[in-house]
C-alpha cells in the first residue's frame, strides 16, 4: 500500500509538503494561530480553547503566550503544567512530545523539519521530519534551538541561545553551540 504524504512525513521519510491533505491541515492550523495571536490579553479562555483545538493533546494546566507559531499543531503532544513564553516556534512536521512541568523561555525554536543534503534532491521539493521528545521537568532557555530528531532527558536545563544538535541526557545543565553538557544535576 502506498503511504500518504502525511504518513511519510511522520515516518521520517521524504515527502512533498504541497500535498492537498497537508495543505488543508496547515491552513486549519494557521487560521487557529491567527485567532490566537490576535486575541486580547483578557481572552484567556478563548486562548485555552484554541490551544486545545490546535495541539494533538495538552494537559489541563498550561499557558501559551502569543505570538506562537507552528506548522500543524496536531503533532504536538504536551502533558501537564506546560509554559510556552512569547515568540516560540514549533515546526511540528513530525511528532513533538513534551513532558510534565516543561518551561519554554521566549523565542525557543523546536524544529522537526529538515531538508536533504543533496542539492538536486532539495530542488525536487522533498522534505523530511524527525520527531522530538522533551522529558519531564525540563527548562529550555530563551532563544534555544532544538534540532530534528533530538531527545532531551528529564530534569534537564538547556541554556539560553543553545543549539541542540545531539541528544541530551537526564539531570544535566547543557548549553552552547553546539549544545554540550556543562554539569550534572
């Protein structure tokens, strides 16, 4: 059986993003994001409903500050007590798992999407996406970038401005470009 573009995307296989199903999902998410990002500060219940409709799942206790951006939203799975500060971006072309008690500082960028290394293949429009998993009790500092396919262990702190290109284990402070372990917790 031939896989759909979405099935290929979620399997970290090459896919074409201009597929009708993906374009429809993207448009739906962008409409929800527009409503979220122009909502008034006192419209907290409206914001909650939008995030609940946008994300694949989210715990009962969460706060997402606008502006927020993502591709589809439905591939973001967050547990309890999530805090996403201003100007965060989650490119959820593959699944993004976020544990309990996770704090994302302003301008954190989480990217599942990537492109082929070969220029000719890139010109063909093929893309890929690898899942990201963020454990419980993780704090990601401002402006950090989480690259495709990364896992961050429980109770870990990622320093501001870090570029996470490799898996980071549990119970550490890691920072830098590329991100590396600074000390154990």
